[in-house]
C-alpha cells in the first residue's frame, strides 16, 4: 500500500468518524456524558470509520484490477 492510498483511507476514516460520532451521540438517550463516555464513543466511531474506509478502498482496488 503506497502513501497516497493510505492517506485516502485515513481521510475517509476521519470523514466517517464525524458522521458515525454524530449518529452515536444522537442514539444515546443519556444527556450527562462523562469524558470517558465521549472518548469511548469517539474511539469506536473512528475504528468503524477506518474499517468501512478500508473495505471500500479494497473493493475499489479489486474492481479496478478486474477491469484491466
């Protein structure tokens, strides 16, 4: 994996983190979040965003390889 592809994956993960974090915060019915709760939600949002971004990137790579 070259540096450009890694950068695209991380950029996608960060973009997905914001969206997933917003969704997770709105699904919680608890309005008195502690710092630990917010950090945990943010961490898991980043992990899920990273996994989704990697899956999309791998799928796009193999689709482009098949077209050749």
